[in-house]
């Protein structure tokens, strides 16, 4: 019972300390930015395609076509 408590306490401490250790280990550096992104215009097209796919899915799902069972 005592060994189990020690193992659980060690696991809890390691889980609590791991985010702080990971943050200290990796320092983020900022890369220099040169110019603007060339992908900016395509986001509108992707948004329109995504919206049309969602609307199409809603229309297909909400279709009132009642399929009757074929078997007697």
C-alpha cells in the first residue's frame, strides 16, 4: 500500500511538472518576415467552397424524401 502511494505521488508530480519543463526546454525564436503572404486571396475561395459544402450537406440531410421499405 505504501509503495502504491509513493508511485502515485511520483506520477502526479511528474505530470504536474512536465509542462513547465517542456516550456523551459524549448525557447521559440521569431523568424524574420519578408513581404506578404501570397496565399491571402485563396482563403475567400476556400471559405465559399466550405460554406457550399456545408449547405449542400444540410440540404441532403434534411431532404424530405421518405423511403418506404421494399420488403413486405
